[in-house]
């Protein structure tokens, strides 16, 4: 136990921990970060190969992001949506241009505060687009779309629904990767499909490009919207600006969050202009939509990522990390795209034990399934940091920790 560990017994938690117990007991208290490095309250250094779950893609305390926050905070934080502000307008144009480059289409954006909120907006847009009686959205088993009620209903993980029954109506789940199952689930009540190009929380499982192209074709044939949830895959993580670019599909709606704020809470939904037109004033909103401080960050993240050519960096560094992980004898396979990877340790392995030992040795990762370790370092990670992380993983696995029983 480190000095900052909480007492996690029921009595101790009630007495000490100020957080609601929706998360497991916190294991480390971090106080500072720079680039790929983090330091805890005891001064211990860690390498962050998780990035707050694919969030701090430009590294901790990125100077351009810090400057944007401090400059904007000294000038204008927020005005209501009766007005706009220069930061929101510049960010909306930058984001719209990025999506036009990626899709070939012209669209419009709505800013919000998280991935779940981006999906909520997309789901409401699908209902408005479909019209009365055409409100059902199909999603995949294993998907993750957020924790608010409708985003949770879209999430294809029944165990997460169970404590909150009854769930909102209008969601249907099909096996990920099975186009025939998706087609069989369509009836006149279906307005849209929402899908991840790589299931992140579901285990870092990339969709087959043919499957994504098939969904696009089916959506076109049946007049349904294709909503791509790029909350985890977006903003260069997979080696392209957006995951759908690997498959060459053109979405109608894209949801984003995480890396677009590099740690500042912000999300967005983009829709082609003819689809966005289904929304009328009063249909949707948020006090903080387009708040100046968050959108100043969005614009800076886009500028910084363009300056660095972040997609190319994620692709080359991802290829290097993947090859080095594949060379570890205990790693059965590596899946994912760019710098969103999972090292599969094989049947009977205990990824949680590996994660725990790596954390103790100063490497932050995540056991994304019982047998796989998720790695999502910043796009700015150095070759030396990749080598250091891989050596730590190889050492832990060579010691037999978390190996098949
Ligand atoms: N969609 C995907 C694909 C995600 O990975 C996540 C979060 O992990 C979400 C939505 C929810 O985002 P947030 O936690 O910002 O609400």
C-alpha cells in the first residue's frame, strides 16, 4: 500500500473516499504529467501507455494546449448559445474542414462535453431524421457508446443494462462483423446504424473493412443513417484522422470526444448538412455547447495534430510498437490499428495480473479483456519510450506473471 491508497473497506470508504463508488478503488494518485511521463504523489515516475483511455494523444501538459487554455481563460470563458464566440466559430470551421477532407462531404458540427453526449445527440438526430415510427437504432454486441441512458442502451453489453432496467426503447443489437445479422434486424422502424470502426472497450477489435463497406451499402439501400462512433478511434489514433478512412466509407454522422480535447472535456457530433438539417432550433442543446475554453482547445489540438502530421506518426510508431510486442514470446498476437493496440496473451492468461505488475513497475496500461493488454500511448511517444515500455512488458511476462495457469 502506498501512502495515498484509500481504505477500501465499506466503513473506510464511507468515512474517507469522497468519490461515488462507480469506479474501483483508485490505485495511484497522480500529481503531474509531461509528454508520456506521469509522476505520482510519492514522486514515482510512470510511462503512460494508456493516455487516460486514448485521450491525451498529444502528451500530458502539451505546451500548445496549455497555452490555449491559459490564454483563453484570461480572455473569455463562456457565453450562452444566444450568441457565439470567436473560439467556437474557429473550432467549428477547423473541425468541419477536417471532416470534409476525411469524408468528401460538407457538414455541420454540434459541440458537447463528452463521448456519451456526442452519441446522445447523434441518436436524437437519427430519430428526428427518421421521423415518427422510425426511431430504432441498430448497434453491435461488444460495442461501447457511453454511460448516459440512451448511449448505454445503444451499448451492446447486456450486463451493463441489467441494473438499470427498463432501458429506453428503440435499440437493437446484432453480432459485430455479421452483415447478414444486421440486414435481418432491419425493418421499417430502423432509422440508423451506430458502429465503432474498432471496438475499443470491447477488446480493441477492428471491423473488417468489407463489413463497414457492407453496412454503408445497406444503409444506402434502406435509407438509413450510418453513424460512426469515433470517440476512441478519432483524431489520428488509428493512423488516419478517423478510423473509417481505413475502409474508405463515407459516414452520414460522426461522433467524437477524447483526443479532441487532449484531456479537456469536450465532444462533438458532425453530420452531413442535409442530415443536420433534421434538427431545428430547440431540438437539442447544452449550456456548454461551444463554450470558449473547450473550443479553443479543440482548435489547438487540430492545429497541433496537423503540424505534426499526427496520423502518420501514429501509423509509424504503431507499426514499431506492434512489431516489438509481437517479438515477445508470451504475446500470442497483437490486434488493433495505429497506436490503439491490444496484446493478446492467450487462453488462461491473466491480463489483470500483468497490468498490476506493470503499474507497480511504472508502466500504465489496461487489461481490456481477461487475456489482453491495451496499449494506447501518446502519438508523441518517443522510440526510447516504446523500447522502455516493451522491455518492462517482456520482463513481466518472462517472469511468468499472468501467464497461462
Ligand atoms: N464511445 C466510445 C467508442 C468510447 O470508447 C467511449 C468511452 O470510452 C464513449 C463513447 C463514451 O465517452 P465518454 O466517456 O466521454 O462519455
